[in-house]
C-alpha cells in the first residue's frame, strides 16, 4: 500500500474536484439544463488547464514512491540472495528454484535440485514430527515456521541452517507452494559447541581448584605451621626461637595472603556456574582494602583514605583493586613509588605516580593477553582484563586518565 503525503493527497483531491465539476457542467449542457455559452466554454477550458498541474504533480509523486519501493525491494532481495539460502517449491514440495548461495552451501548444482524435494538434503537428524509441525504451522495456521535444522551436503558433510519457511497461496486462497529462507550457521554452532566444551573444562578445573586448593591452603598448611610451631617450642630455647620468629612470621603472613587470594579465586569460579549471581554485602571499603593489604610487602607504598561503604563482594573487589595497585607500583620508574586510594563523589580513585596510561592505552591493554610493546616487566596480559570483568560483574565502570605524572583510574560505583 502506497503512503502519500498531505500535499499529494491535496493535489489528488483538487484534481478530482476539478474533473467532477467539469463533467457535471458538461452533463448539464448535454441535457439542455444550461445553455452552452461562451462563459461555459471558458469554464471547461480553465477546468482542463487547472486539472493538469495537480494531476501531474500527484502522478509524479506516486511514480517516484513506486520506483523507490521497487528499488528498495530489489535491494532487499539482493541482500537476501547474497547472504541466505533461498528456495521455492510447488504445493507438492518439489523444488522450482534455488539461489546461488543454496547451491554453494549444499554442494548441489541447480539442475540437480530442480524437480526434487528437500528430502535430498535430509540428514536423518530430526524426527518426522518436526516436518509435520512445519506443514501445520505454514498451511493450517498460515504462519512462518522457524527452526534450527541440520542438513546434509552432496558430499555427505552436515551443515546447520536457521530456517524460516512460509507457505504461498493463490488469489483464491489455495495453497500453491513454499518459500524458505535459511541462514548458514554451521560455523557459529561449532563455535558455541567449542565454547561449551571449554566451559565444561573450566568448570571442572574450578571444582578441582575449590576442593584441592581448599584442603591445602585452609587445612594442611595451617595445621603444619601450628604443629611445627609447637614442636619448635619444645625443642629449642628462647634465644633460638627468636631467631626463627621472622621466617615463621613470613610463613604465616604468606599463608594469610594466599588464603585471601584463594577466596577471591573461589568467588570468581563461582561465576562459572550457569545463572550464577555474585554475592555482595555492604562493606567499609577502607577496612577491607587495609585488611587485604596487611600481609603484602607493598602495604607501606599504599595510602588508603576513607571511602565509605558499598555493596561489594569483598574477595573479588579487593582482588580487582589489588591488581590496580600492583600495576601502579610495577610500571613505575620513580625511586619513591606510591598509590593513593580515595573517593571523589561516586568514584573510587586509584592514583599512582608511575609512567602514566591514557584511556586509549587502557582500552587496548584491557584486552586479554595484550601487553605493551617493549615492556620489560613480566606478566600474562590478563590481570587488567580480569580486574575490569570483576568490576563489571559489580555493575561498576572503570575509566582512565593520564596525569602529568602517573595514572588516575576511576571506578564509578553508582
């Protein structure tokens, strides 16, 4: 249906009125109701002249609209023909036409398919009920049937298509055939299967990590340290005990830090589960960051101001902030390195006096396994990516500003 603008409708209406009045006057002259005077002749002449501008204006607009609609239709058909497998059949399901994409994907030539039905492509994967449902949907209910279908190529390989099929009907409403449009999604489905396979490995690895690391970090090592401490107390004198205080303290602090890291990893692996939701509680941010940094060797390089409370997952949030802290200290050539953590309105700021990083650098280095060219420090290129993932899971946004000296990372928390 052609949609006309107000000007075109007005022009058509004006042309119709002029022509109707012309015929009315002409009819009245023919039946001798009015005399055919010079004035009537002029009226007829002016009616014809007046009719022509609105008529031709309206016709030119209608022609242009039809032309654009045809062009649009041809463009859509061209795009469809290039990207999709298109086929047409008669009412018995015998193929009457296929496009080049159909032949390219299936491996059949057009002549090999014409006159045959789609059973030539049947992979035997789907039950007969599926096709019964297709006939019922398209013919009985006159709706478009949509399904993911696995077909077989001429060489025997399988391919997967996202299929849309509709029935066609003649002017009398009788079923005349089918049109099908299919999108080849074989590569996509294979990729999804690969992702599912790797996710299964990841979930299995997470279970191993949670079980076996938990036993070591939270059970065997703490018991071993406690047992060692008791035995040393019995075996050596006070003077000798003092000499091993420092290494024993390091062991305990190292274990405490490993336990915090493990808790972060455990919380992160929880998110591997389907439909998992990250647990959050209201925490004083300064308190939990100070506690996390307490056993680290770089605690003295970090200044943490009061930042109020936020709903966070303690282990994951601290892991992410710790990553930003370590980056600020690692990529830093100053003799006196520092990181300041403070709050500005609804943003948590992690500021360092290192080499400095722009937003553009930040976005590039946020990609997994990406490291700066010529970077001398070791690393996997995953830390920043994981940090941003944790913040996104919280609903927080991380941006970056390069300072005259150093970097200012902003974590928008609300």
